[in-house]
C-alpha cells in the first residue's frame, strides 16, 4: 500500500511538472503557491521599500490608506456604523518593516494603534510581505508586477484623504444622533 501511494505521488508530481513546464512563464508563476516562504537572507533596502509606499495610496476592499512623502498617514475603512478613520505617521525600519500608527476614530471609543508589515525578498526578485507579529508570508510584488500582487492595489497619489474626511463627517453625524437619544 505504501509503495503504491508513493508511486501515485511521484506520478502526480511528474504530471504537474509537465503541465507547468509547457505553460507560459506567467501562468507558471501564477500557479505557484502564494504562501511560499521567502529567502530569509533576502532583505530589501530601506530606500527601496520607501519608494514603494511614499506618495502612494493602498486601496482596500472597504477603504484606503495614504503614505505621504512627509511621513503623514491617513486612512479610512468601513461604512455606516462600522466606519473608522485614522490620522498619524508612517516609517520604514532598518529591518524591512513598514509601520503606521495613529489614533483610530470609530463609532465608540477611539484608540491609538500601530500596525507593521515586514518585507523580504525571495527567489527571482519576488518581494513577500506579512503582517507583524507573525502573520503568514504572501506575495507582495513580483519583479515584473502581476495582477494578483498585493502591490497592484497601490496607486500613485492621495486617494484616501477624501474618504477619511467623509468618514470623519459620518462619525460626527453618528455621534450627534447618539447624543440626542
């Protein structure tokens, strides 16, 4: 029984290698597991990471964040009773971390929060990212950017401040309604 399972596994791997080997390079990259571990010795430069974030907005499914060149950070998320926003600062550490902190305002108590993402370089100049502490590594950016890269959600310019101001007004209105009740 063990011999036949091993033979089937090897046969399955051979078929997979033949199928990927005959596919275009972009398909082979896309078919690779997303949760690959990065090369632990592949530390990207601070200036390289800074260039990826500075002056750009990170578009989220329910909000956005802006990393200004002067180290100011603004973001918003959610809508209605779940809307929140933050104004704060961001920086890049010598360890390849991008961190942002500020006072998050929400429908309820506000609170200061810091969030960090670490970055590492893997084979073929693929940059990986994970939320700290100890999140799972995922592809942040390929050397030749691909549509599925997290970095594809970054856009030049400030696409977050207007949403942050709208979130601020929504929260102000929610608090006014709560104060009347």
